[in-house]
C-alpha cells in the first residue's frame, strides 16, 4: 500500500520499540497509519526503535519520504510503504 502525504510533519507518536502509539487528530497520518504498526524502514534506512525512526526522518527532510510499515506477521514483501510528500 502506498499513500502520498503533502505535509511537513508525520503526526505519529511511537512506543520505544518503533510501533505506532497513535496519530495526531487531523494529522496527515490519521486514518492511514494504525496503532500497533511498526515502522521498519524510513527511506532506505532500516529502523527498530522510535529513536531510529525519529533520527531517520530528521536526516531526510526532503519529500516524498517513504515509510515502510509491518502490521502483520506476513513476509517483508507484504510490508506497506507510505510516501510522504
């Protein structure tokens, strides 16, 4: 799944392990990213914690920015990627 975002901020709160805690009401991720999903890659960088997600997003201010999320136990090929632009 890919979704294009046009804003400058993600509007996503994370748990320490990089799973999504929630999305800001009215934010660009609301309704597109669900609590419990895990960000596993930002652009070409793999991530495994909220600190790594934040660092990778900060290091890539250009848009579109792709976030890849794992939300089931399916194979990595089924990981949805979101385009932030």
